[in-house]
């Protein structure tokens, strides 16, 4: 997100299923976008961190959630940040296996992802 010519690129490390990442996205990230990204000072990159010792640590569907995010990036990169916001706004904290294919497809549709 942001201008390719921004002098700084900030990398957000998080998980599609992490409640801490969700809190960051819904609070502090909005300020960063308004004050730094929109002014052209910073561009943002998101990197999925889903594993500890080779195993997903936010439930068995964490890999599915990560793959869905990557699929959106590869298929419709112009809609990626809309999908990103939609997933974090609808994350089902406390539910170990909410990131099913059907749920992720519904979120993609809600975010305006084509096909």
C-alpha cells in the first residue's frame, strides 16, 4: 500500500487469524495510513507469520487463511487491501477454525474480489 516512490517501506508482520494483528489493523494501522501512507512518506507491505516450529499456531486453518490472502494478491492485487480490511473486520476471534474456504470466499466477495 502506498506510493512506490515512498522513501520508507514498513513491513507489517502478522497473521490473518491473530487477534493482536486484528487489533493493530483496526486501531494503529488506520493512523499510520492517514498520517504517513496517504502523505507519500511510507509504503506498507504485509507478511504472513503463521508458524512456530513448523506448525500453525492460530489453528489448523491458518494455512488456508494465508493462502487465501496470497491468492487475492496474485489474482487481484488492486483489491488486496480491501480484502485485508474485510478479513480483519470480520475475524472470528476465539473460533479455532473459522477460516474455511466458504468463509474466505464470502469475505472475498464482500471485499469486491472478482471471480
